[in-house]
C-alpha cells in the first residue's frame, strides 16, 4: 500500500466512476447474504437470526443470494454515481471558496456535498433496490416455487403488470428520505475519521495505510445507519410490496406503527450494523486502491 490514500473529489470524473464501480461491486458481492437477512427482518418484523434460520431451512443457503444479479450489475454503477456526484460537489465548493483542489473542507461543506450525492444517486438506487428487495422477499408464490428465475425476469414482469412507476419506482420518496441524510453523514464521517487516524499516527492523511481506510469506511458505514434506519424499513416494505398493498410512504409508515409500534421501525438494525462495517470498509478500500492504480497507470 505504498503511496497512501487518495483524496475524494481530487480525481477526474472518469476516475471517480471507475473507482466507485469497483468499490461497490466488491462490497456488495461479499456481504449480500446479510443484506437479504436485513430485508427479511424488516418486512416480516422478526429478528434477523430467526428469518435467516427459517430461510435456510426452507429454501437452502443459495436462497440468500436471490436477486444478487441486480445489485451485482448495478450496485457498482450506483456507487460510481455517488462518488462522482460527491466529487463534483466538493470540486465546485472548493472553487467557490477559492481553495486548492485537495484542501480540507468544513464539516458543513462535506455534509452539503454528501447530501447532494445522496439525492443524485437515489433514482438509480431505487430501481436497483426495488428489484433486489422484491427478489429477496417474494421468494415463493402459492405454488411453492420462486416467482422469478432471475432479476431480468422480475423486471420484465413488474413493468408489464404495474408499468414503470409502480413496477420500478414504488418507494422512491422513501429512498430519497433515506439516501439524502444517510450520505450527508457517510462521506463526512469517512473524511473526518481518516483525518483523526492520520493525526493519531502522525502522518499526512494521504499517507494513511489500508488499515486506516478500512476502519474509516467501516465507521462511516455504521454511523450512517443510525438516523436513517426507520426510512430504510419503510423503503423495504414498499419495495417488496405488490400493487395496491400500500397507498404510499405515509400509509406504509402509519400501518407499520399500528401493527408493530415504534419497535418495528428498528427491526433488523443489528444485522444492518454488522453488515455495514465490512461492506463499507470494502467499498472504500476498493475505491482507494482503484484510484491509486489509475493514477499510477496515468503516470506511466
């Protein structure tokens, strides 16, 4: 890990897209079963361990990977969009303030850039997660068989039956409600944790090693979930629902409280946090390594 870490927002748009894609794909592919457990716990209002055991007992370990094709092919693109949008915002904030391209920004500026990234990535993330969540949760119909053999079949059927808006965009408001505050926290926490670790080690933040990147990414991933988790529960319920099941985000929220109380908004948080640390440690590590390699190739 010679040469240290890169500065988010310090590379070209293409670099951000490529590095973000690599980070997103690596993270999701490894952590996917925990994502399935989180979604099941939220929708069924049971503990993650309970739904995990029930799913494996009834459908086998392979069922924990249902719907992986959608995020495997698009999660990278979503994080590419996120990193690129954050980089774009940081670049223009620095230009507006007359700062150097790699100058440290205030917490407020980092938060603004992160919120912008969360808003920009919400529409593509909505489509990806609607397919993923529907595949993870709706594993069996009345005939006892999985409704779809692969994600593409799920997309085609949802659009055929419910159109673009109902089929792919159901739950979009709740996705914005989760993503904007989540990423307003995510990128600043990563940046500030890196600064703190570099200061503690007596090195420049750009010389922080892989261990520091993994810790910073993991801390950012865990921290972002705490305030945004209730919105994620509503999002999962809406995205796994069939046509007519809910009238919208507010209806889903009210019915969730009525049937499960406030506790229902936090079901599955434990597995979300367990999943978040390694997932986002890997995402940022993949991002940083790729950015460093792209710069090395450019120099050659």
